[in-house]
C-alpha cells in the first residue's frame, strides 16, 4: 500500500549509529541467515517428528494443556469425540452453539451428536450463520459455545494454534463464553520452535495466512487486586477434546 | 502523556505515606517476581536463551536501519501501510487523520506504552472520537484519569474497593466487590464496546522484519478482539521492537512471557500478517503500522545507552527493584517507571527535568540480574548520574552551588595535609552543634541528609594520630 516518511527516518537511524546503508554481516544470533532450503528441510523434519513421535507428543500436550487451564478429555474415536462435545453443551445447559467450517467436522460427527440432544449448531461463516461480516460478529457474540478444530497443538506450552481463514472466523474461538477445540492425534508439535519453523517455511512458500492465534487456556486477567480471574473478554471455559 | 519527571521526590514521599498502595505493591514481589524466578528455574537452558535473546537484539539494533527498511517493505507487500513518525505528535496526527478520514466513531485500544507516550486516548476524546482502553488494568486507570503504574499491571496500585467504587460510578449499579464480580461487570461493559468499534489501536510486542508481521501478547484476549472486529487496525511500535526472522520469535516469546508473569506462555499470542485476506470470514480490512522515534534516537546514538533499546517491556526489573516497590510507578513521572524507566524517561523527556531519576536506585543490581536480555541498567544509571553532574550545561542537572561544594571537597581531599587540617577544623567548628558525636539536624542544603539519618562528626583524634601515638608507645 503506502510507506510514508521512510527515507528521513532511516537517515536519522544511520546517523545515530554512524553507519551507512548496506547489508549486515551474517550473524548467527538470528535465524535470518538460514536459506530457504535449510528451512524447508527443517520443516520436513518437524513434520516427520510429529507423526513418528505422535503418541508421546499427545500425552505431553494433554498434560501441559491441563496445566494451562484447558479441560482436557481424551477419547478413542471420532464418534466418542462428537458425543463428548455434545455432552459438554448439555452439561453447560446451552442451546446457542456456533462452529467453524473446518475439515475436522467431516470426520467428527458433531452436528449429529448435537442434533441427538436437540441442539442445532450454526456454522460461523458468511453465507451460513450470517449474510455479512456484521451479522457473523453478532452471531459470534450471541453464541454460548464456539467449536473449532485445531491446526496444531504445542506440547511445551499446552497451546492450540489456529489460522483464521475461509471457514474459520477469527471470532468463533473468542467471542462465545465457551470454546471447545477438537485435536487429532498427529497434530502436536514439541515446542514453539517447531511452530515458527513451520510458519517460516509456509511464509517462504507464499502460503502464510493473514493471522495466527496461539490459545493457551481461558481469557484471564489479574488486574483487580492481583487475583487471577477467568473470562474477562473471551471464553471463561475452554475444552480440549483429543481424538486418538 | 507529558513528562513530569521533575517531581520524583515529592511523588515518592507521597507514595511511601500511602498504606493502600504499599499493601497493593506487595503483589509485585510476591506474585510476579517469585513466579518469574520459578519460571526461569523451570526452563531448560534459560540462561542460554537469555544470551541468545540479547545477541538477537544487539545485532538488530546495530543494523536497525536495514531491518526497519525490510519491515516496511514487507508490511507494504502484505497490503498494509507504514508511517514513520519522528515524534509522538506526528504519530497522533497520522492516526487522528486516519480516524476522521474513515469516519470512525469508536476506537478500542489494546495496551500500548507508545500510545501512552502520545496520550492518544486523550487526543481522540478531544476531537470527539470515543477511545476506550480494553486491557482491564488500562480501563481502570482510564476511568480514574491516571497513568499506568506498572508496565504490565497498570492498575496494580488500586485496591478492589477503589475499583468497585469507580465501576459503580460508571454503571450506576452495584458491581459487587470481589475480583470475580468486578471482572464480570467489566466484561459486560467492554463487550458492548467491542461490538461497535470501527477502529483499533494496539501496541506491538515484536515486529518481524522478514515477513512484515506483528505479534501481540495478551492474557485477556483484548488484543484478539482488536485484531478481529474493527474495520481498521493500527499498530503502534517503538522503532526498536523488531526481530529479523519469524524463527526468532519462539525464543523471544519465551523469555518475554516467563520474565513478565512467570507463565509458560500467555493465554493468547496473536500474529498479524497484514489486513484480512479476501476469502477470510472476518478481520480488519486495513492495517497500518506506525513506527515511532520520539526521542529513541538519543538512546541509539549514545553507545553507553544503546542497550536500553533491547528492552522487551516485560516489567521484571520493576518487580525486582526495592526502590520501585516502595516509591511506586507514578513517582517516576512518565510512561516508564522502575529501573528501565529511570534510564529511558530522563533521556526521552530531557535529563534536566528528569535529573532525580538516575539516582532513584541503590545500584543493587537486581534489575540486571532478572532482565531477560541482561541489560546493564546499573551501569547506565551511573553514566546518567555522571551526565547530570558533569554533562553539557544544557542537560546538566546539578546546580552551581552543588558543583562548587564538590570542588571544595575535591580540593580538601587532594593533599594529605589539607585532609588532616580540614578534618580537624570540621571537628572544631561542628562540635557545638553535634550531640554524642552526631549531627541530628543540619541547615539547608545539608538538611536533606539529616532528614532521614544522622551525620557523624569528624573525629578530633584521627586514625593517623592514634596510630602514631601507639607506635611511640611501642604497641604498633
């Protein structure tokens, strides 16, 4: 789009540093010096580790997610996962349920399980729950539960990673008071390092999304009397349902 | 906000006498500081990661022109706009013009210290644009009409009763009095505001040069609201908040968050790579990045102060500082309190009026010890003390009489004869005013010393004389 005031500003920076324009000496501190091939090879190694080490990683994330504040449920099959999701909604006594339009709902029959409990979820996309963005926003703020899949989970921190995109609104995991995330075995990364290796590899390939959210527990604040309270703006309750 | 760094001593004295604040500030140490200590101990290779973090900042700041240029190119390529602001007035003007041009009625703000430098919320309100702080702590101090007390816990000095009182005044109904009830009340008040917001202003925890991304760290989710709901998103950053590569983020996030609250990670970390993509369901249509100097060049150009620009704004040095915990955040008189504030504020606001701040430290070194990027704050404070005493006359903070006094002191101590005679003369002259060998109260300018402690009288028989006598008696 537009860049304003750049040359004068950079001139002052160079003046303050007493240096001239130019490419810095290579430096090992930052990862910037890695070539695209290095990054792509590292990303492939990460993907292999996710699948080779899936059992240990899923055990680890179940533990770290619970520490981070997720209510974690592990189930054996997609059908069981759908039942758990429906049961969470029933236990919470809610009827206004919103879900994203992600692949996970093709394998985990959430709609059917909810229907069996008399709940019809809305799909949080422009064109389904709403005809336009303001309508979608209203639907997300009105909903009592938001259900999504999980792009990656991170064992180190108990984090769910979501990349908003077509079918996955930014608000469905944020505006409702409860968020349920469905994680498939095999989508767990060891640590933040591997996440950003994959992101960089995607960026190099021109495949990075407009934004990314790392979610590690409920919305929290400690701003009144230094007491931690859940649910200041976003969900006060977050559930992680792990399949397989 | 306008700097009021000249009022340090008065502010500190008032805070020391305020029992509510003194009690509230206990949490800074017992909560944040102890949590940070255990988080560091629990992180594998913690000290190596800090070294690495420092090395990244050192390299980036040394080549800041190159990385700012790369950042601007990539934000542009992502479909965003970049504005380089030489000072806070230029930054405010850009954002206000944008708001007017886009017919903005309501702005939601996520915590941004740079926007505090700009008094942006005030500026917006002054031209009739509703501007609401959405971090709960910031919201509370906005209602109170105050400045942040702590970098990551802006309302740490307010008791829950004070918060309840303010909420009651704002809503007209009883908000309850427990932190849980008050939080639910705030949730209701702010959710309604989020929904009608048409522009957001956020800070930036990290900007990534290679991808033109910005990263926001929050626990509350207000950063996510700000990057999801409004039509226009404006991110404001100090020019130093930059890392070269996406892959540098993992370690920087780790050292930032663990140093700030002791959490392994905050509830939310949001990365924004420009405006929403066409096929996306929602998100801002416009993205603007405002990169602000506002005095930072003065830190950059002084090799002894440059590392102040490595600061991640985690607040760990505040929590560790025995002075900050007692004198509180407002005494420092500007946006940045505590040890890092004692370095940054006088330089950004002018050393002459901020001359007391470099002295607001016992130089115990706790700040350097906990800093995630090992900034040598004590050394910079010493450097600034030297500038205050002997720097160029326009920035010098010491008075003529003070300098004359120290010159006389130096003269008296240069030669052993002068030292001996001076000591004896001081004893002779001082004896009538001392009691039990101590001065309890001295007239100005020495009254500052005796207000909180006694000054011993120089001895009538100095060590040299006693030593000589012992030798003469054959005891030595």
